C-alpha cells in the first residue's frame, strides 16, 4: 500500500503561490463552532440528529489556501 501524502505548506499546485494553513468552519446548534470532518460513506438522514454517523470513520480535515489564486487543498487526517 502507498503511503498517504503528508500535508505541507509547500507551493500551490495550481499556480505556485504561497499557501496558508487554515480550516473549514462548521456552525453547530446554539451558534457553537467546530472544524469540518470527513465521514466515510454516503450521507444518511437521521430524524433526531440530521445525519447518521454510527460506526462511520471520521477524520479531521486540514486545509491550505493559496494567497494568490484562492485554491483550497484539503487532507483528511
């Protein structure tokens, strides 16, 4: 199996510009905030919680944004 790429703050793959590390923001109930997560599989509706997540793999998302062109490069870690 091939190793996953390690996220780095290297040059933008689209234009070669400088990238800044950041994150994608989620707004939760009661105006609380959290960072976006990647969830395995297709979304399934839940009556009480919006989406069913039981037993699904979840990974934090690390994102970089190019200062020049705005391109976003994300990694699920």
